[in-house]
C-alpha cells in the first residue's frame, strides 16, 4: 500500500473515533444546513439555475483555449501582464521574480486554494518573504500552523473557545475574549500588514473572458484590500475558472453565495480588470486608487490532464462552493485534514488523482459510500459519485491494483456467475472464511455471522424454482 493511502487510513481511523471533532464540524455544518434553504428561496427554479450554470461551464471548458486567449487579450489591453504557468514550480518562480523586482519583504494575501495547491506560503518563507493570510479563517489557520480544513471555511473544525485559546497563546489576548473582540485584534494586526505590504496576492473565483477581468468573492473586504492597497497585485488562478461573459455572474454569484454559505449574495463581490489606469479616456485625470502593476498567473498544474479526459472533464466545472464537502458522510466523520490533499471531500477525491498521481491518490476515490449526496447538492450538478466510480475504473485500467484485489474480484465474479457454488459451503464455513481469510475485514467490524440458510435456499423453500 502506498504511503499516502496508509496515512489516510491511519488518520481516518483516529478522526472517525474523535467525537469532539465530530461534534464541532456537525455543529458548523448544521448551521450551514439551516441557512442554505433560505438562500435557495431567491431562485424561482433552483434546479434550472444549476442546470444553466452547468451548461455555461460546459461551454467555457469546451472552448477553454479560446476563452483564455480572449481573457488575455482584453486584460493585457488594460495594462495587466498575463503569465502562463504549466506547474506549481513555474508559478512560484514567476511570483518570486516579481517579488525580487518589487523588493518585496511583506506580502498580504486573501484566501485562495490555488496558493495552497502550490504551497506559496512555505515557498515565500524559505525565501525570507513574509506572507500574511488576511482572511480571518485563514489567519487563524496560519497562526496555528495548519492548512485550511475546508474549501470555504478554513477553520471549520475549531470552536470559538479553540480560537480564543490560540489567540491567547500566539497573540497574548484574554483567553476568555469573545469572537468579536478577537476579530478586532486580528483586524488591527492585519491593517498593519496592509500598510507594510509591497504586494497583494489574490485568487480568482471567476476569470471573466469577454471583458478580461477577474471576479473575487468574499465576506470580509480583505480580498478587495489585497487587490487595491499594495502597489502590486498578483492574481493566481486555475485555468478552469473561466466564464465566458460578465453577464454570467448574474447567475454564478448568487449560486456560489447560496451553495457556499447560504447567503443570497456574498458581501463583497469585486471585478478587477487591470491595474490603476493612469490615462482614462474622457477624463482629465487618471484613476487615483488601485495597484500600479497587476499580474495574472494562469495555472495548469494538471488541469489539462483532466481536460483531456472526456469523462472527468466535467469536474473542471467546479466553482469551489464546498457544498459537496458539507453533504458527504465520509467528510463529516474524518474531516478535511485527513485527505492530506489541497482539495478535500468528494471534489477533492475526484480531481486529486488527476492533478497529482493516480497511483498515489486513487485511494481517495474509494473513500466514498457512493450515496450520491454530493451529486445531489452540487451547485453546478457535477456527477461526482459517478466520477468517483470512473476514477476507480481508470485506476484499475492503469494497473494500480494489487494481486490480492484482482484475485478477490475474479473469485467474486465466478461466484456471481455460478450462484449454486454459494450453497456448497455451510454458514459456519462461510463465516470462518470471511472472519479469518479476508484481510482487514475485522479491523473495523465485529464477526460476520452468516445465516444458516442463504437467501437463495430460503427462496427455493418458499417459491420452488420460480
Ligand atoms: S463539486 Fe460542486 S458542490 Fe463540490 S465544491 Fe465544486 S461546485 Fe461545489
């Protein structure tokens, strides 16, 4: 078994038994579940809205090359520089080069899963550049030295008492401070960093291709500040974030808000179409706000592998609302950190083997009951549970299954094709085989006790050979 898989099983075993952990995330997911129906009320037909969003993303992804070229042409016209990064290394090198040019010592960043994906903070720390998370949840996680726990709510696994304790340890605040008091402390600390920072880094919730802009959605105003306050703004976005037109936001913004946090609209929605314009047509003066330079790094990092895979391609429609994580019975028990991947939950299990390596990460696709709850709640109707099955098939086809597994399935197939074989052994023999011969069966289960008569025998007794 690969190290990633054995680590996952070990961590899952511990987390699944951690009732306090389960209580905290169930509490937070419970709050989410209570508000999502209210958000949905804004749609006259929410399923139609999801279907429409899926169609728009289908169009965007099927014409991805064209969309990205349109985006590049339009945003370049307004003075931004577009950088294409094939992998994490290229993206990091590009960011470092900009940091060197700008003599950057401090960088503020808003919440961005792509920066987690390329491990930007670790990289910058090694280069002696301070990278400060400005989203409150991310700030909490950074203080604690932990990666985000959830795509949307990074500190979902922490109670307010946990946060108060953490702030007391790291920042010397009163251990009994209220969430409001702690937020004010964070605000003061972060404002200082904004003033110092030479560069602001954000992600992009959407890459808007017709106007050449990026859309950023957030609830705290920190992303808008990161875009606008420092003299240089760097955006880093996965290439799949495209939407063809600005008008599409009329659908995607409410959909993301509702499925992400149960809001009708997220508090701050910002569109950035370039750096500060010094020469605005029709006005005597240029713009007075905004960065002097803007760079947009378009990251592939395995996404074109998914694009090339006709069946898995629809996973690129994801708008990272996090709804599938909140609905997943596996995620709710083992939590986000157990996956050890940037993207956790059902969508993480679908895309991680393609973004990284199928052999190393295929085990995530097996961590599913295939109940279909993820598909049921997905904002853009991605058939997540079918894609998990598809991953399993692709893993086997690529030869990532061991001898015991292959033999087990061969025997199962023979048993299914020759039903009468199952009646040859009695109940005691069957129980013994499963309880002693099937490796791992009893690790998490009690003894299997087969009934004296099989279903087939009982059927025959009742109905004969019908
Ligand atoms: S797969 Fe669907 S539900 Fe999950 S994060 Fe993406 S859009 Fe949201």
